[in-house]
C-alpha cells in the first residue's frame, strides 16, 4: 500500500468497473458495520463485540480490523492505562466512507419496510430537517471532533 496521501493500488491492471473495485474492498457487510460503529464512537474490540446488535464473531472482527488497517481506513493507538487495549479510529480516508453509509441508510429507509432503531429514527428526523449534504457534513465533522478530543488529531 502506498502512503495515505496516495490512492490504494488495485491488484488487477485490466479495465475494471469502479463499482466492482469498491465492492472488492468494502463489499463485506462487516466492513461497513465496523465503519458505522466507529462513527458511533465505538472504538475498542470490546465495543464492537458487545455494543453492536449484529453480534460479529471475534475471528471475523479481528480479520476485518486487519483488513481495514491494511487499507488505511482505520488505525489504532494503545490505551494509555492498559497497553493491551487497542483504541481504533477512522483515518481521513475512512471518514470519507460516511457518504456511503449515508446512501445505504437512505436507500433502506426509502425502499425497505422495517422497524427503525432509535438511531435510525433520529437520523430520519434529521434528514427531514436539513439537506443530505448538511447531514453528511455534520456527521463527518462530529466524528472529526470526537477523534480530535479522544486521540488528539
């Protein structure tokens, strides 16, 4: 992988559809659930396991966290009080994935009949009050503020 300021190098040199490339990296549901949880300020292995209703298996969580780190979408630091605890955060590249999370949520709300969680209810209320662009901007900024407060950058 190249430095964060550069693009991720795709392994296939033949002409490829951009949608396929995105799905090759992000097409696993657990990848986007972890990204969503990071936006919800869940940032430790325990948070991902215990605070998410989806109940990811520990081996799958470990694998996806490694994949996300390799793609430079997330990184971690060791907890100051307990060096065994990794505290994960979204990189700037990872923060850009909120646009995808937003569109997936919007599609579900508009096209699937399901019982809304409390988070979904709040999100729908917000999207009915302000523009899509403003919701996206605010959520990215909210995460960046959390990251600054929690991680110092």
